[in-house]
């Protein structure tokens, strides 16, 4: 079986962050499982549809994203614009700390509907 080429722009880092996603005006809890400056691997009990535009809120960082693919409860997010380095470093540090502790970092602040 042929492997599809990996078209990601940046290498991803494993993390474990609890976040909120706004899908069609409805908040949805998600977990970010890996992260790059241009996208993430996420998990949700009720994932969005393929190609759907969503807002992701994690630790005060808000990102516009599009679902790139879906497999079961996991899905890829492609961020509309690159995550600024300072915000990326904060999320990466917290996400790696949570991964090593095996405890999710809870998203801060509610998602406005």
C-alpha cells in the first residue's frame, strides 16, 4: 500500500491540551494531541465535518481553523494563519507538561456563542 506524502508545513510536537471548539455556533470540548504552528491533531466525542470552519480556544489563544481530515473521533485542524511563535511556545510548554503528567490542562475562559 502506498503512503500518502505528508504535506504538513511544520513538524508536530505531541501535547495534551483540553480546549474548546466552536462549531456552527455550538461549543464542543476537544483535546489537542499534537501541535505545530500551522495545525493540530484533535480528538472530540462529536468531531466536526470534513472541511468545516471552526474556532479553537485554548489557554486564551483563539484560532480560526478548518478540518483537514477526520478518522473516527480524531481529526486534523489546519489553522487559517500561523500560530505566533510566543503563543505556540506557551501552548507547547503547557501541552508537554500535561503530557508528561498525563493530566490535561483545562482551557481558560468560556467560548462565546
